[in-house]
């Protein structure tokens, strides 16, 4: 068993006890977010640090977000 720590931009996202270590360029899904493993570092024999880059979230309907901020006339 390995203690695997997942990082995004030097902030920890998740830590898990896993039997296998993710490899570089592997697609991964953490907390409902899709990402890709960019680096793997072995700190000790059973502690692994994994760098992850998540896909950017795209807002599809910006006009609807603007309408939410407007006050309704009564």
C-alpha cells in the first residue's frame, strides 16, 4: 500500500492509500473533475506525490449569469 498525495499548483487536493501508483500522462478523475497526471515523485518508499493538472471549467451561458444579478422591477 502506498500513501498517494495528489497536488494541483502546490495545494493538496486528495490523499489516498492505493495499491498501484498513477503514471505520467494518465487520465484521472478526482472529486468529479477530469485531469491528467503531469508528474510523480517518490518521497519515501511508501509516500508518493502526484502532480495533477485539471481541465478548465467553461461557462456555457454567460448571459444567464448576468440576468441573475439584475433586480426585478415590481
